[in-house]
C-alpha cells in the first residue's frame, strides 16, 4: 500500500523537485531581512510614528518572498505579468517600502520621508505607490482583494502569475477573512498563497489564539486550504515551503516574534505602533547590523513569464440604442440585467459578480449568456466588494457587482477602502425603498443613497425607466471611481425614446408647461408618482414641472435651479429613501445659496413594515396623492404669504 503523504513541507515525497538554495543565498536572504529591519526602524524613528515591531516580525517572510519566490520586474511594479503582492496587515507599510528600496525602485533616502505630507510613502499602503494595487490598513480586507486578483489570473487572464497575501494574526478575527478563505477554496485558487504572521500580539492585547499555530492550521484546513506551519524567521523553511507545488490555495502559518531583533521589545506588550526613541534605535540598528555577514551574493527577483495579454478598457460601448417602446412596462432591476448582458456581448472584459441574488437583481441574464465571466460570490457581500476591487486591479476587467441595495451597507468599509484604492468598480443595488412591498424593512434599501453620496469617488445613478437604466450601465462602465446604480422592483412605464442622450450629471425635464407653479423632483418609483400627480393636478389647473435627476451625485444643480426659478423657487422633492442623505438633502445642498427658494422634502420618515407597494407609498406619504397635496399646500401657503 502506498503510504499517505503527510503534507508536511519537509516531506521528501512533496519536495522531490525542490533545490535547496546554497548557503550564500540563504545568508544573503538573512542579510536582506536584517536590512529590512534596520530600514523599518530608521524610517519609523525619523517619522516619530509607525509600527516597527510589526515590520520586524515579517522581515524574513518579505525577504524570501521578494528576493527568492516572487517573479516580477522591480523597475516596473505594475507589469501585467508580475506576481502580485498584497500587504493585508497594512500597518507594516515601512517594511514594504524597505523592500522596494532594496529592489532598487525607491531610494533609501526616500524612506526617511515616511508619513510626511509631501511623500508618497503614507502610513498605510495606497495606490499612488506604483507597487500597491489596493489600499490596506482597514484590517481583514487584503485577502478578499487577493482572491479577486487570483481569480482573474486563473480564469480570466489564464496567466501564470501568482498572488501572495501577507496577513497579521490580529485580523484573523475579522469575518471577511473567512469569507475570502471560503471563496478561494471553492474556486480552487491554487495560484494564491496567504502568509499568516502569527506574532502573538495585537494592539492592546495578545491575539486570541496567541502562538497556538496548530489551531490556525486546523481552521485553515477546515476552510479547504493546504495549511503549513513554519518558523517565520527561518529562511530555509520559508524558501522550502514557498517552492512546493500547489493544487489548492495555500496558507503558510508563520510562527514569528513581534519586534524580532529589538531585544527590549521582542514578544512584549506595549510596543505596538510605537517608534523607537532615537538613542534606542541607534543601538538596536547597530546590533542588527552586526548580524549582517559579508557575502558577495546579490539577489535579484526572477523574471516573470510573459503570458498576460494586454487589455484595453477604453470605450466600452453598447452596439446600438436601447430596444424599448414608450409606455412599455419594465422594472429597472430587469433592465439592468438585460443591459449588462448586452454590454457583455460586445465587450469581452465585462465581468459580473453577485451575492446569490442573481434571479432578483437579474444579473442571471448576464450569467446565462456569459457563464465564464460570471462570478458567484454567494452570501458574502463584504467579500464580493473586495473580489470586485481585486478583479479591477491593473485594469484587467470592467467589473459589475450586484445585490439588494440594502446589503451593500454591510460592506461599507470595503466600499470606503475601494475609494481609497482608486478602484473603478460598478455596483448595482436593487430592491430599493418601501416599494418592494411585502418583504418588509430588512430587505428595503433606504440608506444606500446617503451611503454612496458620502464616498468621494462615487457616482450615484438612479434611473427611472428601461432606457435610462441601459444608459446608466453603459456610462458606469466608462466612469472612473465607484459607480452605484440604484434599481427598483416594481414595473414602470418607459419614459424615454431609445435615442435619448444621457450624461453623468445631466437631469431631464420630463413634464412641463409654459406656466408651471411648482417644480417636483422624483427618481425611480417616485418620478412615476410625480407624473401621475401632474395629471391629477392638471384637472385643478395646477401645473407642475417634473424633473428626473438621473444622477444624484453629481446632481445637475444648473437645471434644477433654472427650472425652479421658473416656478418661483418652489421645489418639492420626493424619494423612496430615508430623509437623511438622500435626494432631498442633495437638492437642498444644490440650492442653498439661492434666495427666495422653498424646498419641501418628502421621504420615508421611520422604519417601515410589510404591505403592498401602493399601500406603503401611501402610508409613508410619497405617492401621487401625497405629492398633489404637498403641491396644493405649498401654493396655498405662498398665496397666504402674499
């Protein structure tokens, strides 16, 4: 009987192809590790802030990764063929900068500008540094982005680059890490390696599992990873384990000592995020320097295989106009799925992600046509956003991710970090507002506009019919930053001709006469209610002008102000969203400096309940009757004022 392999990294059967590095190479790797320690201490002491002890625990890991294992062009950090590296424990940024100085990309002197206002070397990694693909520092997010990169490498690029992600033990308490672990094993990302820096100590307390590396191993194995325990300060063990062939995602559980090389701080609490005082730093650096042995060996990274094809994401266009007839009824959520499938038909780099809601968001229409470009992320929205960010790095894909609008709230940290990562991702949130009806408040997106408006790089689309939804999808694909498309469940009439032109930040006047009394601004479901109110009021000889903002951010202030002036500054806003941060507040911000303007806001005032959509719109005062009544009231109060 053939013996079962023990899976140890040092098992002779696994390591048949392994060529042990010569002593000179091993010593050179130790020397690099110690130089990384010195430069991390030097930079943090010069900055009077930073995390030197967190850098010191990973010095050997970084040395072996960057100067023995990874294949990349040090002069061209974003080369599409390079192996990828994500520093999930972003507070160890100084050791990453030290690596790129060691590789010759940064000057040693630049390291002394760490955290200065005029330096690119910020406190945590950001993509203004060419060697950083995703911003990290909000812990627990690096592995999800790395999964997106690895998925792209294996299934979209079909290329040979590998993805390495270095995590701290503290962030292993984050649920998002385990969402990513699940994803990687389900999709068999054998091009992904996670290195866990188990240095025992967190910021204010030891990490919960301390140095029980076998517990980490069992957890990783339970999630379908090949998990191997090593001494994280042994370059021999690290070179060996990182050279072994992989058939599943691999977790290297590196037992390390926080502050390794700083004798007064090694494995001691109270040193997290504290630079060494100048005199102490000088003594420590002298000690570490004494451990650097002379060797003539110079280490260079191996050159990557050139097998990633160049990709152009410019001009991702629809081949023809939308195919809807005026008055035809369609839900904007369905129009989103149809538009995405159509966009994918003519653009092979468009990919779609969903969180097991594809038959509600209608991303299944994309999946049915382009199954090889659809990624099912299951019910793990935080990870889905991180996967989207990872897939979008180095401009490999145009990424769309969809779920119910309300479920993006749980991924807000990932969305915030996507903006810091300068990521171009497109998100579609369906089932917004009380208009979804019977499912009740847990499923209703009522905070989503506020949430996305607060993100600096965001564009917020709120289409109201099939034509404008298709245009929103096309525009989002060509708009930089985080794009959010808000879609609704109810079927509504098509308002626009197929040849109508749409632009980001351009509103549409959908109903007007030569003598309008009030400007009403609605979006999605409430735009249709406003149009119905206009017909009702017409019978009373009250004319209203109805505006569709199309994008809530940027908002077309010019059009709103111009038309509101024609109605003597009288504006009513109505939205299927909470009052805070929504359409009404966006309009108020736009007109705040106008004199003689009066804005009346209508929105959902408190936590809703189940019911029929029409009942809920009525109860929360955002239906046609409520709009008509608000218009009458506004006119009577201005008449009384006269």
